[in-house]
């Protein structure tokens, strides 16, 4: 959980830094992130000055970001002769924080690319593209399920583990009518909201990997909290509930 102290620090007017304006309606933590993204390695004093924050206030935010793994601290490189005392520390964004900053940009680019495919090739071309994109995922999951056996519900448990390793935070469980495969994270949810072919291609992969017809009951892309896939019961088969997203 992000440190609550890093989420607010009074009202600050917009600041222009390195030719870019930092909106005042962002949280202080977001403003610090944006400045580090634009400037690269920056001292606490420089960040505090740009945002109009006291040394104690900016340190509080940086300490929280350090604890959460969003920034790294290192000694400032000094060219030529160095004066007395230790060099100042500079702060940089971690790779994970940088990737989060680019999420919406990549989503927008992916959506634009699929719109172009739809205009030039139609819905079938989008479906072909979606199938091609999940092919590699299917191969990796199939390899991870080699020892799962043939029972669909047992294979669903193995698939949940494989999908969790891929970042989907999945789990499989037994219900009265069979089983359920739930995915608590979807890396393409924003794009799939406009192009359901992505969800359809993924459902087809689940069906092939489990070895039986399945039915999607809910998807994150359509506003549900979890992507839920129903797996019909097979006569004489049982499966225990396994949580693989912990």
C-alpha cells in the first residue's frame, strides 16, 4: 500500500519544469514522478524548489517512494575536482515506475493500431490479430500444464497457476455446476473494452487448454471486477479449491 503521507501536501499551483507544465491537480507524489520522468536524476532540493515544498515535506514523499520501490537514490556524479563533504544524493525513477507512467500511452497506441486494422481489414482482421497475439501465451501455458492430466477441472487448476505466472493473478475453484477460472488482472483491459475480439481469443485459448467447452461469464474489460470463465462439470470428476493468486 502506498504511504498515505505521500498522497497529499496542500495545494500547489502549476509549475513549469524543463519546458513542461506540471498540473496542480495531480497528487504531490504524481507531480514528483512526473518531474523525475522529465528531468532524470534530480536532487531533493531541486524537486522541493520546483514544487514549492519544504525540505522536510519533499523528503517525506521521497522516503515513501523509496520504500515502495518507485525511486532509487544514488550519489550525484561530479565532474572535475570535488569540494569537501559528501556529494548530494540524486533520485531517479525505477524501471517499474517508468513502465507505469507509460501504460496509458501504450494503451492508446494499441487501440489506435487496432482501429487501423479494423478500418483496413475489417473485424475478421482484428480477430486474426488477437488470435496471433495470444498464441505465444497459449504455448507457454500448455508447456506449464504438461503434468496436469486430462480432467478439465484439474487442467483448469494448472492453467490458473500458469496464468498467475504470466501476471493474470488467477485462481480455480469448484462450484455446483463445475468449476470457475477467475483472472483478477487483465493487461489489455482498456483495449479489450473496445475490441472484444481480444477476450474472445483468450476464451478460445482457455477452452483448448482445459480441453472442453467453456463460457465467459464476466470480464474486466466490460466493467466487471474479475474475468470469470465457467467450466462445465464432468461426470465423476472432483477438484479441490486452489488459490494461486496469493
